[in-house]
C-alpha cells in the first residue's frame, strides 16, 4: 500500500506493552501515542521508541482518540489499543480496504486466541451492543478497538462522545451516513502482563462501558 498510515494508540499505563506494540507496526505505519494520564512512564517509553507522543489531560477513551485523529496527517488513519491484545500487523488489511476504496470503514472482529483473552462479561456486553447495532442496519459483530478510515471523512462525521461510547457512536454515525463498513477477523490475545484493561478487566469496568454506550444508543 502506497503512502503513510497514521495509527492512533490511546494509552493509559501501558508501559509494559508499548515496546511490543510499537515494534510490531507494519512498514509505513506511524504510531501516534496519546497519553491519557499515565503514571507508569508510558509517554517516555513511547518517545524513546520513536513514536509521536501527545497528551490528552481529559480522561476518556474518546478524548484520547479524538486528540490523535485531530493531530494525524495521513489520508488513512487506524486505531488500535496499546495493551498488546491485538497484533499491529492486523491493521494492514484493514487499511488496505480503505485505501483501495473497497470500504469506507474497516473494523476488526475479535476472535479470542484463548478463552482467558476475553472475559465472559466483556464478551456478553459486546455481543448485546453489536446486536443492537445490527438491528439499526450496521453490519458488525464487534464494537471494534481496531479500525481504519479516511481521516477527513472521520472528522466530518462529528463523533461527539469522549468516553467509552466513542466507538459505538462512530459506527452509528457511519451507518447513518451510508458508509460501506467491512469487518475482518483479528486474533485477540491476552493483554501484555503488567497492564490492566479499563473495560474487560472487571465487571464494573464493563458495566461502565456498556452504560456509556447505552447512552449513545438513546
């Protein structure tokens, strides 16, 4: 694929995972790490490894993602969690679908590499929300943490949520705008040891994320 692709990595205490994640970036993919208030030295780790590092003081997944998207300059932009649960190499096929005009939005459908990779409560919440999306005509089976789209088109969508509801609102707005949405399977692994999920790491975190997303659906 010709041209650079920017990869936005929202980050909160992911120092243990960043070396592996950044080393796994495909050629031509430039990492933009958006730190969201880490206390473990994540920004310095990312900078030492050559990533662009931005700081978003307002806590929230959507806040970090929007800051990265606003700072990106590539035509095609990808998004990926910085916890090591997804192989950055999986971004290349997603970006290719967008760059070649076969999709307006390409998303990864997580397939657990092992049972412990995706706790039952997180899978159940995700399945419920995805089913609600399909009832609204959005053809997805996952509220995907791996995504690719054109930068300007994403900005024009006007996604407003700055918390956990961001990816759901993005899918809803893309569906309403008539975007062609493609979904590819991506292997979902355990997070890197030393990191902890803000969503799937606890029932409370999952419920908070579902609450934020349910607010978007309303």
